[in-house]
């Protein structure tokens, strides 16, 4: 017999917090079993605890990533690179695009994408980069920054951003703020002095700036360290919400990695 919603509910914290976008944990359990939601949409659930028929195993997840990459590459192959490059803030030379990405530059063709410094690109990075090209930058950035919660249908993404970027950065900064400050020099960053204990704007891609604010917290007052990530109000003209969250996740991972190297 397969899983019932009650089996799934037993694995959830049953707080009905709504961060997954459903009104209750039970509604979420029903949505997961009917395939409308992924277990990953609840930030408090360990997806490996669930063996849902049809749910992705790590292998099929990799296969799915490859399939998405193939499809998105095919879509991008039909685009006129020289026409779309200016709107995306990137350079086109001889049918190849050159995209500043995190702390490197990527050469992208309809066949593949690679970092010019030889460092490996994860297939998820490639999907993000082809997606950026596919969006073709529909409108200029606004220069006004808002939290992810300001975008429609962002509830579950806000929870993912908090878990995989904001909380992770706050923990890392608490442990080694000076190392991470030094590591910022390899990214495309503008500091925003005086706006928090540490505040800066970082360009993950030429039209995807993130504003990152860090407050140290105060153990005497029971305040833990906090990080808040803001996006340009028109960020969704350049990427979908999931990709925008992924930009913050990847910046977090890379920043911590570079920080560890510079401290070690
Ligand atoms: S996010 Fe998780 S804990 Fe919160 S309501 Fe959804 S299922 Fe329940």
C-alpha cells in the first residue's frame, strides 16, 4: 500500500506555518502525494525520508537536470546572440557570449558553457546561465531593491532563500567575518557603507545584482545574527524566481568557499 497523507504529515513539524504556500501541513501532504508539490517545498522536511512513487531519486534528478539543460540549450540555439547581448550586459564575439558570473567569466555557445579560468561549472550553473540568455532582459532594472516576498507567488521560495542563503551566510559571517570580507574582493561588489554591520551589492550576473545586509546580533539581547537579501524590483525581467533564489544560493556557496581558502 502506498503512502497516505497522514504518513507524510507525521514527517512534518505540523506547525501549519504556510511557508510552503499551502494552508496547512495536511494540505501540503496531499499536494505532495498528488505530485503538485515537491517535498523540497517544505523547508523543514528532509526529502530523503520520503519514498514517494514517481518522486525523483538522486540519479533521476541528475538525469532530469541534463534533460532540462539539453532543452534549454536547444531553445537558446535559435536566438540571435548579437542582438540580445546588449540588453543582458554581456559581450558577443564571433557567435559566442561572454558572461561575467560570480567570480569568473563564462564563454557560452549553443553547445556548451565553460568558465574561462578552467574551473568546473555545475550543470545547474549552466541551466542558470542559459536561462539568463533565454530571458533576453525584457526591461531595464529599476534601481529599487525589495525582499523576495515582494514578488507574487514567492512564499515557498522565500523559505528556500532563508535556509540556503540568508541563514547560511549569517552563520558563516558569525564565524569568520574578516575572512569573508577579504573574500569579497574577488566578486563584482560595491560596498554600501553605514547601512548595516556589513552591506554590499554583488553582481552575480550583469543584470542580477543582489543587495546583502548583515547585522551581527547581540547575545545579551537574545538577538541572533541576521542576513537579508534584496533583489531589484524588476529582477523577474531577467530570471524566474527559482533561478533568482539559486543566484543567492550559489553566491553564498562560492563566497564561503573563497573565504575558507583565503583564511586557510
Ligand atoms: S512549510 Fe512545512 S511546516 Fe510549514 S505548513 Fe508547509 S508543510 Fe507545514
